[in-house]
C-alpha cells in the first residue's frame, strides 16, 4: 500500500494516528498548494480530489482520513485508538462526528472562503460572504463542546482516541490561519496543551511546515 500525503490538517491527523500506532507506510507527497490533487492523475485514483488517500496493493483507493484510520485499526488493533468494545467504538465515533460536523468543517470552509480564498477560488465553489459567520459558528461550537467535557481527560472520557487527534490537528491548523480558539476555556485549553505535548503531535507536522505558515 502507498499513502498519498500532503501538507494539510486532514493528512496530518492520519500521520498523528500512524505515529501513535508506530506504523510506517510507503508515502508519496501530493502538492496540494500547486493543485496536484486536482489533476487527472490524482483524480483517477481519488475522484473527490482530496487528501490523504491510501492506495492498496490491488489498486483500491481508500480516501478520507477517518475511513483510513478505521481500515488500519482493523489491521492493527493495538494500541486501540477507536475502542475495544462496541460501546467504546460508538463513543469515539460520536465525539469525532460532533467535532467534525460542528467545528472542524466550519473552520475548514471559513478558511476556503477567507484566508485561503486566493488558493481555492477557481478550484471549488467559494462564498466569501459566509466566512465570518462560519468562524463565529465554529467558535460558538468550540465553547459548546468545552461545556460537555467536565471530568473528561480526553474527548471520549479517559481514553485517547482518533477524536482527540482529529480535533487537535484542526485546532492547531486554525491557530495558524487566523482562527485561534479561546484559551480561557476551562476544559479545552488544558486538553489542547496535553495533546500538543504528545510526541505524535510534533512528529505529525509535515516537513514542509514553515514558521508562521499553515500547520498541517
């Protein structure tokens, strides 16, 4: 199998997962800043044009970071980063979806429509007038999530999971593109500091990350 990787928060979440699992995959870099992921060669593999993607030995392509994590978790269940019981796996998926649907998708689209507009205009539909509202919604939902985390060491309780990986990489990205979250939040602020201190957090940063640039 070959991992098609890129400098972007979603691929970083997968790299952080791999670091936590101690897995090393053959990797090819895709230059998303130059639009390589929108060219015919890449689209023939992943018609959605997004990164990362995992190409299996038989040519099957699995896209979307969380789907790839789920696939690899079945092949390499230890250490568990989703859950060892149906209930634990459901809780992990619940928290990851809460983060994605309420927070990280709004951060992502706000970036497309504001700080990243010059890059994405002409590649995807953009709505610059929506950027400020999406940022406001993301910050509101971050505060909403913070209120549910009393007594939690991690999002899914006392277990570090892919939900923590997903939210951390996107909040770190948001910091780098002018969307910092409120560091006064009583639960998420110390949670973020704890996750940032994990070796996998630094190891997952793309080698092309530059000081003051996009973190992914």
